[in-house]
């Protein structure tokens, strides 16, 4: 980045990422970020969806581990239902 600039937090909690920075990082509308804060530092890290093959490989690994642990599909459905009721 060749220049330094400032931005503001809106009343809705929104922050504008300057056009120069968006272009340099290749950020497009709809990009999603994880936000981390500590002390007076805020970090935005773009979240990128995994490659389809990578995702399917991970899903196979999770299914295999669940089978080894004796987790049944009904156990998973119950856990999801309970989580939704809490949330």
C-alpha cells in the first residue's frame, strides 16, 4: 500500500475500506471477513470458501472419524436441533 488514510466507524458499526486498498487486495462486494480485536487493534481477515475438492476431502475425513467414534446420524440431528433451540 503506497499511502496512509483514515476511515470512520458509522453509527451502524460499518467501516469503509478505501478503494485503493480494496483494489490492491482484490476485494469484491460481498467479501466476508473474520474480525479480531485486542487492545486498540482491530484486524479484518478475509474468509475464503474452500476449494470443492478440499471441502469434500474434509467431509470424508469427518465422516470417517464420526464412524470410528460411534456417532450416528440421529445423534448429529439431535445435536443440531438442541443447538438451534439454544441459539
